[in-house]
C-alpha cells in the first residue's frame, strides 16, 4: 500500500528547535539562542498566558463560544463583519480554507519564488496546479506588479507576500491594487501579511471597500507570540464570506488558542514592545553584520554569507541557531530572526566570528 503520488510536493522543512539542537550538540538548551523560526523573542503575551490558565479546565467542551468571541473581536479590530473573519489553525490553515473555497481540479495558481513552501503544497492538495513568478536578487527582490503580471495567465489565485519571507521585501498598497485591477474578475489576490505588524505599510484590508477579489492572511504566531497554539485568520470580502461555514473544519481552532488569541488581541503593550524590539534588531543587524543584507519589513533579516549551510552549522556550534535558506533556493544566504536587545548583539557577534574564520 502506498500513498498517492506526492512527488510534486516540496516538503516543508521547519527550522530546528532548541531541544533538537541541544541534543545534537550535547549542551544545555538554556545555553542556546534560537533565531531561526521568526518566533517572538519576548515570548507570548502575558495576558494570553493568563487566559490559557483560566480556560484549561474547560477543555472538555467544544470551543463554539470561544470561536465566536474571537471572530467578533478580530472583526471589530478590522472594522469588518464577523462573517468576514475566517479563523484557522495558523495562517497555513487559511491557505487550506482558501483552496477548498476557490480551487476546482486543474485550476492554476501563481506563487512567488522564493516563497513559503506551503503555498504550493496547499494548492496541490486541493487539485491546483502551480506556476511561479520570480523575485530576483538583481533587483533586491523588489516586488512589482510587472514582475507578477509578466507570468499571469488567468490564474485562479495569485499570492503576494508582504512583507515577504525570507527576503523582507514589500509590495505597496497601490501596487497590490494594480495587480487586482489587471487580473481577471475571477482571480483572487491573496495578500499574506503574516509579518504585517512589523511594517508601516498599510494592510490590504483597506482595499475591501472597493474590491471583492482581495483577501488577507494574518496570524497570531509572530507578533503576538502564539506560534505554539496555531491560531491565524483570513480577512475576506463580504460577497464570498459565507463560504466559510461550508469549508471550515469543525472546531479547528481549539479553545485555548481562541482564548489566548482574544487576550493577546487586547494586549497592546506586548504588541508594541514586540514591534519596537524587532525594528531595533533589524537595524542593528543591518549596521553590524559583516555580510550584505536586504532591507526587511518583517521580524528577520536575510544576509548573503557565501555558504549558508556551512555558516548556519558553524554558528549553531557557537550556540546561535539561524536559518539556512537553501530550502528557499538561496543557498548562499541565511535568515536571522530579530532577537531581544540582549540576544541580537550576541548573535551578530558569533555570526561575524564564523564569517571571519
């Protein structure tokens, strides 16, 4: 017995965790600094932690009320109707929901290259076929409508990542609107804003009042520090919002995640500290890393180091875990997550030691 043919799927390889690396190196996990997965270095929102403790004795019941409460709170945050918020198990869950709602077998989607591997995986799971548009190093991975539209040919979904992972580049609101205006009426423009809290660029949600062919992905994993609870959401136009009830997995976002998300949404102090710290760390890395870097709107910096795999491995032996970008097709680069004011300088120092050696 074998599975169906999955050879076209590129496996998603997450960055190694502290426990894995500690076992490999035979060291105390507390001695390691993990800057490989774009997690929040300040940890989760304290309000979210308290909410989880308060809700833990209710986990024998389904999260219907918790789900409804979080959906309403997110909708209020974005000035939308609750039905326009599609809660999902992480941002990748919304990608699956979008595929279920929009893709018929054989429909084509257009994704950036390099990109988050799950764009392609999710589309193929739902019968889609994948084409790519390239973000080129020669243009500093700049995202323009022309770059995307040069490969567009009636695709059902086109994916824009802003800020883009792993390069950090962004697409302006005006350019996103140009893409939507230039594509067919039945083309959906997905704007992945998983790192949207870290940039001053306005959200594509602003385009909803004029268009019904744009949707936005958001997540609590990064800026709110809830990566381990897997809670994200999509913002969708009202004209197709009711599709959610037909494609949603029953109770996919668990009760603890919903309660944590609701508390984190109201914890503005933690969010502000997180964003301020990330912006400081980005600038520190741009100024002090002994390697070329690209401007980033996310909570990470991409650096060209020659041999990304070797540099990441050597830096790991020095106690700092960073992301080798070979899986993105950028074998000479590493991606370094923004750390705290204490860990970022130490990480930069150790990367520089490896580069000097």
